[in-house]
């Protein structure tokens, strides 16, 4: 079974900031996509903010099993209509992997319903990510922990709803901790937030990070069917038990509800 | 300790539809407020869509411990800025009780992150609400179940994230079931969804419904402190452990992050 | 990939009560196994209370991907040592499907940590199981609901921890409701409780029930690796960061902890 | 409102090991109790393993709102009958605060259903506990974090079901992290696990630790009513909807179910 992955990248700092372009000459999205392409079961394409519909047309999303999301300075430029569209597909079962500064993306905040805030420091310090559940699909092939020599720090409190499962917790050289890998299900879509990924460090060139992303994409792939959620009226004559309508009504037979 | 409750009402069908006005001559919000005022520990005021800021100014929300929300045909007329404001207060700890057709309100969908859809039928059928946890604060004073002789039916599937606790499940005469009472916590705010409340029946005049709402308001009142969630930078010099900055940076010292 | 399923049956009422034997002449476990064998990807064997180790030797459990559990009158005769063994395998990733009266089995109560109690009535009444999440793997191939013409009733309150996902809720002819299909994860094991299955009705001959069990077995199959959970000491010299031991100690180097 | 707290202590190492006795001359339970007695709303008594019924008679438990549990080397000596009794009271609404090495106590493993294992190191290293939710009642009066200069280390993976809320995560000098404060609800009982507390360090003399325990006891106090959970039969004649019994039955009218 092939898994269709769309790697979404904001693609702004790579264009504007030489230090970032040096690390990611083709854009961060292309490096992330290249890592995923190591798995022959994946069919991987990329999409960026600058494309029409930010590269996320209805057709693209319909044929996407797993979407990865990296954004930072341009969250506000993502159109609400596209966010609606992505949310709808997640509820239908598309997997979503939200990366690093994507904690503040419209789509992540939309799906969480919370502030998604945190504390942060840009000091190139060491991060050690501990595996909280070594048997979890996302942690396959990892040891008890893995380290990144230089990272931006994200610290607790992280303004999220309680995750379904805690996969990683980070230890930072400067003394903080963070829930760096966590999962949620919303509708039938599996969501994974993964913390590493600051654009001034070569995080997405790291082999262990690539492994986590491959594991996560496999885990997030849809299972079950695509359910188009709606709010259907059940006419009196179609009730499972025979009933006779009583009392006042607002709606005429066949009328749609308010939305 | 007094609990400050604001009862929000859309107040449209009461004005337009004689059958609704007959049941709720002062508006549904006033009937709901009157039920809550039976508890001397509550200080209750009302607010409606038609007022400036929909009656939900920053000052009103700041001094609200628990907000109840009833809306139906005019969800789309609620301003996004007010929804932002209400969400912020919920995350800070304000309780929120969402009633009946409020399942499709902007604020409920915002906090859940899902479609919040369901199936429905307007046939005045009987509903029996079973208590799933008789020891829960919201179920105090109830028996194993209570009945409403005439209600609109809401049926599964209900498009919500898994609740923290299931309080009521409904049995309908026409053969459906529904998760009619459920709780979630988002940030420090407690959220309770309560299904009954169609405007063509005198649901909010029912003594058991009043009891549930009083219990729920008491349960939803803030505990803990009001935490103003933000995304603060921790300068290198303020790290708990001594560190020396290494590697590239995006931000100048003291600069705010992207949002 | 083949999935190894072990169907465990208490096998007491089938031997003692003619009305049960008539419906399940080879025992309920054989009927359940036959239904699962319809899926060529499954390798299915059975085990019963009366066998040495209740048919659940270490070897059998090691090679079991999914265990189904039906018991009723003889929960107390299941040895605690075997319950320990089954629990350990669930935590390592073996799926567990608990059926009907298995709500009071030692293994289900052990994994839930709660009373698992409910209300009940034996009146051969109609049950309608509503699908709460039509996109879920366990609900594939079902319509909005399915019916069983004659069942024992189980009613709320059901003494369980909040499920991870609600799959089915039942409507009963006599007026009750029940959370009839629910999932939990404990360790790396997926657990599904499925309500239908009273021994005086031919529930496990029903095609829809067979379909649900096949779906559930596929869903519950292990993913990830088998993690043997332990409580290892990390010697000072093996700490990820260099530290020097300070203060008093209870344990000599290399000593195991208390358990 | 007064809250009745029972502080349970294993009271073995205090008797046997001079280094522990020096820090806790009256036993760890008395130090923990003294800290809680700082709050005039609390009525605090202690109970130990060596007393009849381990000091936890039915009468004591009936009148206990919150039980704290510290044990380490003698978990196996706690009688299963007393564990049954404590579990029953938790399900009825009694709060339970499990301390440090109590992660391996029978009562905690019973309520969690999992291994509750972790990694550990006894090196007197520094621990910094970060607050994951500053608005939570258990975190009131704390800053962003607090530190303990000398602690035993506990590290991830921690073999627990996903907590309802994450209150603290620890950073250790030696490089590990741990979910040091977490809550669950089982039945109507609130459960809080709090990590610090090794007997060779004066942890329970620490003012911040005392504050956390006072906050936690207040949070864990019962709300709602005491529900005695059972498995009652609903006779056909008492069904909410009129039904006529059909099909085979196992039980005579009035007979109890199997357990």
C-alpha cells in the first residue's frame, strides 16, 4: 500500500535569510520530503504558501493521506478557507504531522481549541528527547533517547489539551522540559506534534529526525473509511421506531437545519 | 462564595416565532437565568446577540465565572472577535455551559476543533436521559434517569473529541441515542455540553433541567488561578542552567516570537 | 500479514445448560472462532478454562496477537497467575477483545482499575447498536446502526474509566442505553469491549456481530514492537549527563529496586 | 468545610535505617501529616503498615476524604483485602495521593491497570519540577518551577495510562525527564501521583513540597455524592418502557448475577 504524503512548507525564511538558505537551499519542505522519500512505500510531493491555494487544492487534499506542516513567520498569511479545507480532511481521516513552530499555525490551533503557547529560547543548546513509550509505532528503531546538539528551546507550559499519548519529552541543556511528541485524534484524523525543527539548525538533515518522521507518517495514515460528517435530518417516517409527531416544530419537512 | 453567571441568549426565535414567544415571553435567556437564580450563591445576569459586543464586553467576561450559551439560527452573526474573547476567558478558567443547538455555535466548534455535527428530528418525542455517573457533581439530586415528554431528537454520531467524562446518554422514543451530557477541560476552563433545550418545548421550565443547570454552574466555576497564557522568550542569561549561546539565531535579544 | 488470534471461552454453561448447548453445540468459543476464520488473514485457535493453564500457556500467549475473552459464571475460577500473564502480554502489545459478561472478568477489571459494573435484565428484548464513529476501523461495513432482535439488556451506569473512543452506544426496547463498544489502550495493548453476547441467544451466529469481531481483531493487532517493561537502575556512571553522586543511598551499586 | 486526611506510611526504613530515622525521627508519615496540618481546614491522622488492618479499618476509610500513600520496600506486605477496601473507597469518591515509590504500591497498580514501572538512579542529584498548567489548583502558589537540591532520579518511560492532566514534569541534573505530577479519575475518586519523596533526603520537610501536598489534598477532596456501585438486576416489570419477556433466560426472577 502506497501512502501519499504532502509536505507543506511556508518557504519564507529560506528565501529571505541567508543562514537558513545555506542549510536548506531548496527549502525546508524539500529536505523534509527527501527524508520521507527514503521509504519506498511513500509517494511524496510538496506544497508551499506561495502557490495558488497554498498548493492545497481540493484535489491535492483529496489524494493526500498524510500532510506535514511547517510554518513560522507567516502563519497569518495562510487563508482561512484553506485552513477550513485542511481541517475537514483531517476530520475525514487524513493524518497531520505538525512540526516545531507549527504549534502556532492556524490549523493546529484550530484542531486543538487552545492557545498552543509555550516558552522559548534561541541559544543553540543541546536537546535530549526521551521516548515515553518504546513500543509505540512512532518510536520504532530509536533507543531510550536521542539527542540534537543544537536546538531552539521550547519549554512548558505548553497550552494544549491533554494528548491521547505522550511519545517524547525533551530535556534541555538550559534546564527546561517540553512535551516534544504527542498525539491526538480529531474526527478520524490522527495528529502528531513533533517539536524539533528550527530553521537555523540542520534538524531535518538528522537521520533520527528523518526516522521519526517516516514512522509518524506511517502511523498517521488513514485507517477505516472516509466519513463525510454532516448534520442530517431524520424524517419522522424514517425513525427506527414508529413514532407520531407531537408538539410544535420549527422546520418544514425536508428543510435543512441551521448552521 | 458567590458565583457570577452570565446567561447568553441568541434571542431571535423568541422575537420572530409566536410559538416560541408563548413559551418564553421574556426570551429563553430570562427563563434560564430565572432557574439559576434559585440558587442564592449565584449572581446571574443575561446578555444577548443584539446588544453591543453581544453583551459580552471585556469587563463582563472578566467578571464572569460561568457563561451559558444558547444559540440556533444566528450562529453566523456572532462576531469572530467576541468568539476570540470568550475562548480566551475559557482558557483562563471561566466555565462554559453549551446548550442544545449551541453544538453548532462558533465558540463550541472553536473549543472542540471538530465538526460537532449530529442527526436530528423534530417530532416532539419522549427523551430519557440516563445518568452515567451518579456520583458526579452535575448529577446530584437526580435519580437513575429523568424524562422529557417532548423533545427534538439529536442522534449519534456526534462529531466531538472524546469527552473527559460522560454524564448523560439519551434514549429517544424514535429509537436513537445521544451523548447528551459530556465534559471537557480546555486550558483551565471546564466545559459542559447539555443537549435538551429546543425552543418549541418548555424545556427550561422543567425542574430537573433547572437542577442540572444549577449543578453544572457550580461544577464549572473556576478553581485555581487565572493564568494569562502567552509565549514568552527566556533570554539566555535567564536559563535555569548556565548555558552559552551557540549557533545561528533568528531573533535579536528581547524580540518577540512570530504568531 | 497473518494475525494470530486465540479465542478464550469459559465453556461452562455450554456444558451444563441444554438451552445454551443447543445454540452453541461446540461451545461459544468455537462459534466465535468460526466467525473469525472467515477472514483468511487470521489464524485462529481456541482455549478454555478447563485446559491446563486455562489453555493460556506462556508459549500460546507469546504467539497470540489478539485474544478474545468470554466468561460469565466462572470468573472466580480463573487463576490469578494466568491473569498476570495475560495482563503482561496486553501491556506488551497483544490486543484484547472482551465480550459481554466478560465485563466482570478478572482481566478486564484488572486493566480498567474500576468496578466495571452495570445494570442488567434478561428479557430477550431488542437492542439497536448505534455507530458513534462511522469512519472507525471497527465500524467498517456497518450502516448507521444494527439491531439484535433478542438480547440481554445492560444499562448505564457502566463503571469504567473514560474510553479513548466510543464506537457503539445501544438503545434497548425496555428503555435503557449502554456504552456497548469502547476502546482503551493500556501499555501498548489495544482493548475493545463489545457488549452483545448473552449465551441464551444466538448472538455469535449473527453476521453483523461476526463482522464487528473481524474488524476489531484487525484493529487490535499489535503495531510497534514488543516492549518488555521493567524498572531498571541507571548507574551514576551511565547518566546521560556527567554527575557526581551526593547524599545518602539505600541501594548498593547494581542492586535491584523494591517491588 | 473540614477535610479529613489519612496519611498512610509504610514505616519500615524509618525503623531500620539510621540515615532515614535521622531525617524522619517520628516516621515519614508524621512529617507528611505535620505539613498538611498547617492548613486549619484539614483534620489529619496517620496510619501505618504495622497497625491492625494497616490502620485502614472500614471505619477509618469511611471517614477519610483524602488518603496519602507512601510505601517502598514492603508493598508486598500490604494485604489484598485492604487494597480492595481502599480501591472501593476511591471509586466512591475518596481522593488518593500516591507518593514517590508508591508508584509500585498495590493500590496504584490496581487503579492504573499498568506496570507503573520507570527507570531510577540514587545519586542525590538536582531535580527541577516544571509546572505544566500554572492555573491548576495543585500548582497554586508556585512559580514556573521549583527545585529540590538532592533527589533520587525517576526517568521515563513511566508505565502509566495517559493522565487526565499533566501537572509537573521533572528535569534531572543527570539528563533524564519524568512525568512527576499527574492526575486521573477512577470512579469518582481523584488520584494524584507526585514523584518527590525518597527517604534518604529531607523532601517532606521542604516548604514547596508541603504546599503541593496541601494543594493536592484540597483538590482531591470528594465532590458529588458517594455512589455505591453495584450490578443490579432490573426486573422486566420495572423496565422504563413496557416490554414482554421473550426467549431463554439463565436467571430466575430476583436472582443475583454472576461475579
